[in-house]
C-alpha cells in the first residue's frame, strides 16, 4: 500500500509541491511548547477509532482510496462538466488531509483504538493545517485540507479543489464504514457473534460470501479471518 501512495505522490506535476508532500509523509512530527509528541506510523495507523478504517493500515488505505476517487472526480469535472480543476492541489490535499490521525490515536490495552494524550487536546485537522502552514504549503492546499469535513468542519469548501477533496474523503469513509457495518451484521446473523477484528478487505469478502453462498459462506470467511488466511 505504501508503494501505491508513493506512486500517487509522484503524479504531482509541480516539482516543489511534490517534494513538500513527499517530505511530509516521510516525517510527520508534532512539537508543541518544546515537547515532541510521537505517534503511530503511517503504515500502522487507523483512519478512525470505530466508524471507518478502524484497523491497522486503515489510514494509508483510506488515503490511497480517497486519492483514487479524487482523480476520477477530476476526470468527471474536466470531461463531462468541462470544468477546470488543479489536480496537483487535489492530490496534495487528499494525501495529507488525515496524516495526523496517527498522532491523535493510540492502541489500547484491548487492542482497539482510543485518543492519545495529544488527541485529547488537539484534533487531527487543527494539527495538519498548522503543519501545512508551518511548512509553507500553498494556500489552496491548506484550504482544501481545512475544508475536507465540509459543512461539519471549521470552514466549507470554497474552491473546486476543496470540494473534490471533501467529496472523495466522504465517499471512501462512507463506503468503508457501510461495508464494515454490513459485515458485522452478517456475522451476528449468521455466526452469532457481535464483533470481530477485521478489515474492509475482510468485510467485502464476508458480504460477497453471503451473496454467493449464504450463511455457510459467511462462516467460511470467518474461519479464514481467524486462521489468518484471508488477504489483509
């Protein structure tokens, strides 16, 4: 998955912006009041605590998926609506928008996720916007990241690039959250368990198994997950 992320970074045409993004994803640091806060690595961090991508590598998976959606939206804007969109700004914003998730979450003793000491006091959006400004990112990138929560955030999208960033982020988060929810429901209905540790890759396999083979298929997929045989 890191290879896919690096490939997306390398498609940023503007050399200076591409370097800024590459440097940021290789070295996300937070220092406040002379104190340095460590976080989960990009390859290990989730993108959420419960609702979506709440598993190891969830953050990088969400970033790659949202960026892929964003590029498709750019094509739609250009080819169907004949609009103008800066793909470099979109890619830079989508790739960096959630990078501080690794700093605001921690792994709990129950092997789930909770808020870190830093996350209890500062949210991931404030942290990444501050870091983008500190590193001299273009205003349009800063705005697109600041507005990626849409009307629920501190500011709504005011540019096409910010709108694309918001829609792409929301689309992938919704897709991931819904398939995880569907898989949990099927595990309860077919296997009598309320919860299991699994990724969206597992969830799609569970839902497809129910479509193809009924509850027996769900039981088979659950066995694969427990045996570690399913592809993560």
